[in-house]
C-alpha cells in the first residue's frame, strides 16, 4: 500500500489547526500510520527543502519551519500521494480551491499551513528522513472494508 508524508507547519500548529486537519484525513478514509509533534533542527529543515537551497526564499523558509513545533505524519492508502496533494491544495493558497487545506486556511505562500510529498519517490525519501522505522505502525482499520 502506498505511503506519503504530510507535515503541519508551525503556522498550522500555532493556529490550532491540527485537529481540523487530522479530521479531514480520517474522514477521507486515509490511514494514519505515523504521527508526532516535534521541533525541526536547522539540519533537518535544510535537508528536507534541499531542492530549494538556491532560491531567494530558502533562508526564510528554513527560519519559518524551525520557528515552532510541526506535526509530522505518515499516511497510508491507495494512491495516497496524489490524494494527499489534492487535500493539501496548490502551493499558493490564492490558487487553492476552497475545500483544500491551503484553500480554506492559508493566505500566503510563505505561511501555507502544511506540506505534502509531491511524488512517490519524494514520499519515500521524506518518510525515511523524518521517521524511524519503529515509529511507523502496521495495523488494520475496520473501516477499510467500506473505503476500498
Ligand atoms: N515557498 C515560499 N515562497 C515561494 C515558493 C515556495 O516560501 O515563492 C515555500 C512554501 O512554504 C512552499 C515551500 O516553499 O510550501 C516548498 O515549495 P514547493 O514549490 O516545493 O511547494 P509545495 O510542494 O510545498 O506545494
């Protein structure tokens, strides 16, 4: 079964949106197999956003992600990378449809509430970067029979 990585950023945690976002994930039929509230070291932030290291916003992005706790999650489900991105919305909240997390809660690209892996390959990389193997739990959701 496919897995993806979602992370509620410091603005989402600070605004008290963890419950609201987790509710959307559960209601959708997605299984949460890993979750933790954590602070992000500068090293982790720079590795996670490594592909943006040459961009003008990189410094601000690292400062922002390390500025307060984040809520990191590993999610499991069929096609969950694409479905996760659909729930998250577009990078710029102004272009994100209502009903998406960024569309409903975000106003600016610099504080867009949540991260979601953009491909199966980056999901695998990000899960390995953020979670230890023993932090990912294998269990059955009885509701799965009604989702699939
Ligand atoms: N970002 C930013 N300014 C920009 C573009 C991106 O602050 O002009 C931040 C924003 O938080 C975004 C993150 O950098 O979520 C990563 O950018 P990416 O293009 O990978 O978007 P995402 O995959 O998060 O939608």
